């Protein structure tokens, strides 16, 4: 097999997209005689090849480049955007209106529960209220009886006072009366005073009864308040619809709805299933905003100290070529603790996720912006390639692409500062630069190629 065909086969293994890259004018499928892989040799590219490799050129200009810290992170649901759908009362699931992975809207009914427990609580409240009203009525009657008895006490006390005064007058000898009359008056005075004592004892008994009824009434009121509070807690379950636990046949029905737009990420409820109070039956998560957990090496903690609120760019992809920017976020917190085993501090980032690109559990690349260097000569990071310790770009001059070594400065995930090697106005390849390195550059006959097309 000729060395040209061996080379074409190798290009196929590197990627099907490179097969048309080495073709010129749409028909030559092997490199021309005398071509070389010398990176320093100028290159020309046909229009067809430029389209295939997605060649793009841009002028070098002044711009801002940022100093960033590059980390890895895992996407999590934001804790305050998770709804755990649970009933405040035990019972039995009567209906589930959603399935796993369903998208739901705020207010949409999710699940219905039949709760005899709730129905009994409401019934007991009504019975307690009736008993409370009966006790209150007895209290009114007792108070009326007390007032009536006090009035009677005043009457008998007056009668006793008059009888005792009459007895004292007769006993003083002011009037000549026989001993039988005095004895009779004395008996009347003693009887009158006995009536005062009896009415006083009746008043004490009524007062004790009032105190007892008062304590019963207070206890009844507290019991009713506690039961009502329990029902209120059930009715305060997040997402409880207003027609739940109402009246009549629906007295023990609990209907729960979504409190936010989101996705059903977990379903642990089925019709006929018994549930207990507070048991999570469904999970609904709003992923429009997510949390990203990162691990910051101990050596970088000092550099990010005070970085709360700083911008973070988020990228996904397994390779430099496939990695793409999907959004931005901000640093919420950096843990004050360092893991004794991993020697890292936990980093929490909040990011908007309106289109749902960031999925829970996904690994992402994070670029935390520390500072910005303005008015620097910059090129897109995609334009810069490396060869050993050297960095270079391809500059277009009159349709010819020439390799220029550069001295890079600050680099972020978007731009590279160029300290030396380029000036504003230079036209550099910002897309397809790597593909240019895979093209043979036209040149003189290479007498130093061996049978495998390698130079010595």
C-alpha cells in the first residue's frame, strides 16, 4: 500500500470530518507530492476545506481578559425550590394525578387522600364545642342562682338582726314581760341566725361550683383550640386546595396541589396506599434555578476568600473541542471548613437554568472570575495552540496562513492575553486552527521522507 493511502487511512481514524479537510477542489483524496507536515510552513486553504473545518478569522484587538479559577462541580436542585408533597393527616391515597418526570404548574392538583383521622378530628371539635356551650349555659345559670342567693342572704340577715334587737330589748327589762315571751323571742333570733348561716353555706357551694365549671370551661376551650390548631396544621399543608376537609362527604378529603412550576422527580404514592402524617409522597423540583456544588482545593481558598457574589461561567463537554458555555452563576458561599481527607472547602454556586440544560447530578466545569485585566491585546482561547512549551496562532496574510509564536499572559476560559507576537489588526484563525495543523502544507520536494512519510 502506498504511503499516500496509509496517510488517508490514518486521517479516517482521527475523524471522518478530516477526510474532506485534506481534499482540494473536491476531488483530490490524497496529499500532493512534495507536501509536508512542517508547522512553520505557510498554508493555503480552499473554500471547500474552509467550510468543512469551519474556518473563522478575526482581527486582534484590545480587550479585557479575566483571571479565573477553574474548578469542577456537580449540579444539584436548589433546596428552596423543592416541594415535598405530604399530607398533614394520615389516611389512604385515593388518586394520583401525575407521573414521574411530568412537568407541572403551580396550583395543579397532584394527589388526593381520604383521611378518617381528619374527619374524626373535625367531628370531635364539633362535639367539644357543643359541650363547651352546655358548660357555658350552666355557668350562666349558676351565676344567676348566686345573685339570687346573695339577695336572699341580705333578707335573712336583716330578719336575724331585727330578731336579735327585739330579744335584746326584752332582756334589758325595759318592758315587763314574762319569761315565756323572752324564751320565744330568743328561739326566733336563733332560728333567724341559722337561716343566715344556711344561706351563706349555699352561696359558698354555688361559688365552688362556679369555680369548678370555670375550670371545666377553660379546659374545654383549650382542648377546642388545640384540636382546631391540629386541623389548621393539616389545612396548612403546602399545596392544600381550599375545598379539602370542608363539609359533608368531603369532610376527610385532602387534595394537594403543586406550589410551584416544576418536574415530578420522585413518586412514592399509589391509589389504595396507606400513608402517615408528614410522609413525603411526591417530590416536585423547580430547576429554573439550580445550585452547583464544587470543591475548592485548600491551596486556592485564600485566592477566593471574599469571592461571594463573584461571577462564575459554566461549561459542559468532555473535550476542549466539545466544551461549550451554557450559562453563568454567582458564588453563594464558601464553607469555612476544610475537609480533612480531601483537603478541599465546599463551594456553593447559584445559576439560572431557564432552558433546563443543567440537569441534577451533571458534572460541569466552573470558571470563577477573580479579577479583570483591561486594555490588553487578546485573542480568543480557541485561537491558541501549543507545541511543547511553545504557544502559537495562525495569522492570515493575503490568503496564506502563517504560524506565529506568541508569549501568552493571563488566560481565562474565553480569551488569552498576548504579551508578544501579535499586534492589533492581525487577522488570526479563531476557529479551525487545530484542523490547520493537520493539513500538509505545500512545499518543495521532501527528499528526507522515509517510506512512511515522516521527516528526519
